[in-house]
C-alpha cells in the first residue's frame, strides 16, 4: 500500500515537464512583452535565451498550462536578474565625509535626485549632508539645487561664479571636512548626449574626491538609449549604482532590466515623481511585474502552486493519521522546513514536539544538515524510500556513498524517521488529527 501511495506522491509533484515547444511558444509572447516594456533588443534576446534553457524540462504545476508556467518562470528569473547582491538602497557612506558623485545625461533627473536622496539621508539615516552643484554649463542650474536645499533643509555649498567643476569639488570636500558633514553630494552637469568633454569633466572630479558612491541617474522612460549611456559612463567613470527616474510615468521600466543586464550594477533607487519624497528603494518584484505586464498569470500560477501544496499537505495528514510516515514524507517535511526557515520554528508549533525540536537543535540540525538529509533520501531507490526498513548494511553503504556521506549519517536519518513515524502514530491515535492539522498550518 505504501508503495502505491509513494507513486501517487511522485505523480503529484511531477505534472509533466515543459517541452522545448511549450517554452518556445510562450517565449514569443514574453519577447513581445519585454520589447513593449522598452527592454533593449540585445538584452531581451539574451534574457530569453537564458530562460529558455532553464525552463525546458521544468515541471508544470497541476491545473496550469505550460505557457502559464513559462510566464511564472520568466517572472521569477526577471526578479533574480533585477535584484543585485546586498540590500537595495544601501549606500557606502561610513567614513565621514563620504562623497557621492551623481552622474547622468541632462534632464535625467540628477539634480532632483540629489536633493531627494539628501533628504532621505537626513531624515532616515540622520546624516548631515552637504550638496554642491558642479553644473557650470546650464544657467540657473546651481540656483536650482540651492532652492531645493532650502526647501528640504539641507545645506548647499555657497555659489562662486566662474569656478570650474574641479575647483567646486575641492571646495566641497574641504567644506565637508571642516563643517563636520557625514556626506557630501556632487551634482554634475549633464549633456543631451554623451560627449568626451562631459566624461572628462566627471572623471576629473572623480579623481579629486574619490567618491564612495558614483550613482548613475537614468530616465526610466528611455529604453535602448539607456543601455549605451550606462555602458559609457561605467567604462569611463565607473558606476557603483543606478537610480531610475520617472518610474511614475506610463513607461514599463524595461530600462531597469537593460541596466542590470549590461552593467551588472545594482539599481538602488527609483524616482516616482517630482516631489522631494518621491524616491523609493528599488523593489525587484514590483518592477519585474511591471516589465512583464502579466501579473494575472503569475498570480494564477502562484495560486495553483499553493493549492497543490495544500493538497499535498492534506494527503500527508491523512497518511500521518494512519501512522504512515516513510522517507518520502520525511523528505517533504525536510524541504518544507528549509522553506520555513528551519526545523525549530516548525517543530515548536507541534504539540509534544518541542522537546524533540530542542534535541534536534542541540544536535546541530541547521539548513546544511537538512540539505544533506535530503541528499541521502535522494540517493535511495523508490522502494527504499517507501520502506525504510529494507535498509540493510550493503544498501546503507551504497546510499551513504551516493550522497557523499557516512553510514552513521544515514543511521541518524533513519532514527529520525522512526521517531517521527512513532510520533505520527501516537498523534493519529489521539484522534481526528486536529492537533496535527493545526501544526501543519
Ligand atoms: P538633471 O538635468 O539631470 O539635473 O534633471 P533635473 O533634476 O533638473 O530633472 C529634470 C526634470 O525631470 C524636472 O522637471 C524634474 O522635476 C523631473 N523629474 C526628475 N525625477 C523625476 C521623477 O522621478 N518623476 C517625474 N515625473 N519627474 C522627475
Ligand atoms: Mg541638473
């Protein structure tokens, strides 16, 4: 009987796999969505190719079409690509005074973003901030920053007419040290297009202040162009992070993906309007949803996955009530635990299991061990999983070797399975499984 049930489990988890055809068909739609969102063509191509490889052969959740499954995979992959390492929005601004250099094309939103970020640093991080405009090209550019500074209560470097950007940067550095500032922000001049002079200017300033962060401000409504801009700035000046502005508009923010894919630099913030509060930490989930524009499908697949998990849990509970608990069950439990952030949290919710949780914790049952145990179970045959009592010395040796571990490790796992099985039997006898049901929630 338990053999047959084991088979049911296998079928439940594997509802067929995505064929090359499934993937290719769905990817046509995805490609259109990406291009409509202004993801640059080479980036869209490259992204699709990578996901195609990953998606082919992946399993399809019950009650979901292959196409829908592909969309979900694309969505998850988008999030993974958009998310950089480290905390979004984090800036390296220890060692006061920390210089932040703001670069980008004219009109991208540098000056506005400089002030927004200064306000954030002041209010959220309690930093004393000095802002300086190095824009000697555009008339009234310096006054623009000064006015914003007054508005948000952040100091700006006094304006001296006729100075060049390097001289202003030096003055800002001195002023920041003398004035006890934590951070000083340099708002550079932009051009409508990248040119050698602009780049040289920014590079000269960089060499003078040695910025802790060089933030590239990019208009989120620009698609193709944004990529060239980013590459150029990164090659010539070196960029530590990106701020995407105008993400409050109708655009779908494909520039975000292009930016990440090409420069590999983290997107730190997004601008969501002209107001000084309209700056937020970059959220990959939100932007991914917007780029793909298939939120309904993603939600549907997530729902189906949840339903399936609930069904599996229900089925398992029924087995537990009968006191059945084999290696397949243990494996699912272990995987569930990994998802739920460890064994302890889960065990503690189960009445009577708190003591065992403590024992397991003392035995050092962390995530690594959970993974090792899953590996052990994976190296068992179907039959062995369903009937762990089959495991005699020679089989044990083979299984342990297959998982790259010792027989002693396997013995521990078997002991655990026996204990769990006993516990399930006891709980089953307590009737109706009400408690168990609660614990599984
Ligand atoms: P700079 O030339 O790079 O310094 O650009 P500015 O900071 O002067 O911004 C140019 C225009 O874009 C201004 O009118 C800003 O108010 C506007 N702007 C900047 N960031 C955003 C944003 O996130 N959303 C919207 N809607 N407008 C923005
Ligand atoms: Mg400006």
